[in-house]
């Protein structure tokens, strides 16, 4: 239990300077990787974000991790994220592996109860999404979709008989 509150000024200065340099390096690498890395997250992006935070924490607090090692880890994680997303745009099978498919939760005012159960979405979450979409009654909503990012999109009225933006929802009846 020695040094529980204070180790040395050298330790504090190292933590301060390495954290700042690691943070700057991570921001530089994220900006260099493009907007997609910082976009709304699907599960894959979330994992990369958690991993980056873990690396920054290890770099900041673990004296046996050198700055170059931490920056290399940032680079590898961001490069892998960039590579996987690049491949997912070009190869359908890769996209299917790393991103979930949108799910229709409500269609023409009727809740799709099997979809709600499968996706573990509660009626409270549906009501909240409706309110956020400016809707007061579910029966007046033509579609609600659980997006691959976890966000619920509300479409108050469908103007087309064949809405092409709903076709990628796995359970779209059309």
C-alpha cells in the first residue's frame, strides 16, 4: 500500500505529458482516417472506440507502456477500422458481418410485436421516439425503424407505395 496517494513528481509529470501527447496523436490519427471513423457508431465502431480509450488509459497510467507503443496501437486500431469499413462498402458479405440490418418496428400504425421482442425494444422507447419525432399517436405513424446504430427513425407518412428506403429493413412487408 506504499505510495497510494502520491508516488513522485516525476510520475505525475510523465502521466501529464504522455497523456497529452497520446491524446494529440489519437486526434491526429482519427482526423487523418476520415469522417467515417467519427460517424454515428454501429457495434463495430463502438468496440474500436472502447479499445482506443483503453489504449489511452494504459498509455497514460502504465509506466511500462512507451508513447511509441501507444501511438502504434492507436494507428493499428484506426487502420483496421478504416480497412473494415472500406471493405464493407465494396464487399456485401463484409458489410453483413460487421453491421446489423435495420428492423421495421411499426408499419402503418401497427406495432410489429415479434420485431420488438427480437430487438428488445420496449413500448416506452417507441413512445419516446414518437414524441421526439413530433408525433402524439402511434396510429398516425406509417413507419418506425430501428437503425443499425440503435437509433429509432420515425417516418410519419409514406408518400410512395414502394418506399425504397425501407427495403433494407429485413422484415419490410413490401
